C-alpha cells in the first residue's frame, strides 16, 4: 500500500471515529434532555400527588366533622321528638282531667287564626313569593297617612 493511500485511509478512519464520537455526543445530549424532562415531570407528579393527598386529608376531616354534626343533629332531633311526645301526652291528660280545657280545645279556630294556617298549593319559589306578597301587607307603624 502506498503512503498516500495509507494516509487517506487513516484520515477516513479518523473521520469515521470523529463522526461516531459526534453521533454518540448527540445521543448523550438527547438522553440528558430526556432525563431532565422526565425528572421535571416526576417532580410535577410528586407535587400533584402531595396536593391530592392534602386535599384528600382535608376532605376526610370535613367528612368526619359533618358526620359528627349529623349525629349531633339526630340526637337533638330525637330529644325534641321525645319532648314533643311528652307534651302531647301532657295535653291529652289535661284534657281528660279538665272539662273547661276540653271544651276550649273542642271549639273551632277563629277565622283570623284559620286564615293564618291556610296555604294554597304553591309550586316554586316565585309562586310562594307572590303568595306571601299578596296576603295584604300590614301598615307601617307610625305612618302619619293612616292616622
């Protein structure tokens, strides 16, 4: 082999090695960029998981508080129901014992009181508002025009 050919072959081999090294460097750069991107995504995922855990803990605490409040309300409702039953028994006993009270309770309600208890079939908030507004408003106290 001639020295020129050996030199060209050496240069070609050197160029090929340089090309391989450059290609490898490009792969390393791309891999590092992908690694950084994956680490950033993992960090965001950890932050999201932490936020979700905090939210879940908060919701669990809120749920426990609401359940406790519901239990307290049920207990209060039971107590009120028992008190109401006791009052009804007391009224029945008083009606049996007291003839004057029995006669008074047997009388029909006066018209004014009966009208207070009358309600039309109301469907919806607007109809209820109109019913309340149309019941005949009371005059304002101290209004000089009505005195």
